C-alpha cells in the first residue's frame, strides 16, 4: 500500500489519507487528492453509463427472467 493514496469519506464528504474513517464509509483508494475529491462525480457518471448501456437494459426486449420454461430469454 502506497503512502500517496487518498479516499473520499462518505460520512464527512472530505478527502482523507490512510488514517481516515473506516473503509466501509469511504470510496477509494485514489492516486491523488484531486481524483478522490471527484469520487461522487465519478460514481454518478458510471451509474449514468450503466443505466443507459443497452447490454444491461432490464426494460428492453428479452428482459424476462426465464422462469416460465427455465431457459434464458436470449
């Protein structure tokens, strides 16, 4: 583990070093303080990408659960 690692604390909404809050309450590690400070923005960007990814569209054609006959809907 590098000394130059940073986390974003979800409790305090601040960037922390290694000796910050418990890992369950933070995102990271990140290589820089600036990168850690963008943690929530990055989460939002990724969520938006995943929500709009046609390969993971749960509402489109073939989105059934396959339970009716035990086979996938592919």
